[in-house]
C-alpha cells in the first residue's frame, strides 16, 4: 500500500434481496451527520467497517449474537511506535499486515514486528455479534530518528557526525513547529552526505541515506 495514497476499506451488503440487508455497514465518525461530513469521512478514511457475516474471518457457520464490536478510541504513540485500540463488545483484536495476522491484543508495538510490517498495519475486532475493521495505518520505512541512529552507528569522526546530526535535529524541530524549511534542511543534509563519498562513505551507504531522506520528504509533504 502506498502510505500517501491509502485504500480505505468499506463494508456493504450483497443486497440481492431485502432479507440480505443490514448485515454489513460502515460507522462514519462525524461531528454532525450531514452530507459534507459524510463525504469527508469517506474521503479521509475517518470511519470503520462492520460486518455480522464475514466468512473468511469468522467462518461460514458463524451466527452473530448480540451487538457488533464498537471502536471508541484509537491511540497512536509516535514515540513508542505503538497503536492501542479501545472499544466494547469484542473479545479479540487481531493486527493484520500484508493480509496476515501478525499479532493479537489491544496494543501492538510495531518495533516488535519490523520484519513483518511493510507499509501498513490494520486491526480487526471480533466479538459474538460480528467483526469490525479499522482503516490501514500507514507505516513509514524511514524516519528522522532512523537516520540519526544510522549516522550514530557509522564509523565517522565526531567532527563529521556533529554537523550531520545537528541538521537532522534542526529538521525535526522545524517539522515539530510546523515550518516548511525542513525540506531545505534535509536537502542540505543530503548534499553533505554526497561530499563524504569516497573519503568516508561508500556509494552504497550514501545512496541508502539519500534514498531515506527523499522518502521522508515525500511522506511529509502535503498532498494537493
């Protein structure tokens, strides 16, 4: 999945007859129920899908009893790289990446599943009344923290490391304050990396770092 262009998941009835209606629907998270908010929720993915029948996830013989699972809150901790789900009417939370269940429980620590998560992770809550599905959470492969760790681990002198780390810190501070100059700062960082090729870095090392910078900039830039 493209982190910048996610595909939202909808749940809808296969309504060939009236008695087949009311088993699959979407919970739209809107401040007020009106057409504009509905359109924005569908566009931005601020909703979750619900189903009382889901043969792949619940089995062909599952019969819903009682209320369907409800999601009341989702907490994304960027510093700890974790996601926590809160809700009701469920007994199991499964976390999915690339179509496979990689973990269970209300919280997932993405640091524990770096080898299993590519570009997204999502959750599904299962209860006696059915199942509900979150939208995908995009996972960026590269972050400024990753870059800082990479620079720290490299066999570079302190005189070289210090200005490189300083630029990354400045870019991080710029992003935190909502400024736009982080792009110029990161591009300047890439230029500094290029000057180290041959004397301190290999072409491969340089390419990997610059590739990471380009992806970070791409993911941070607002889409038109």
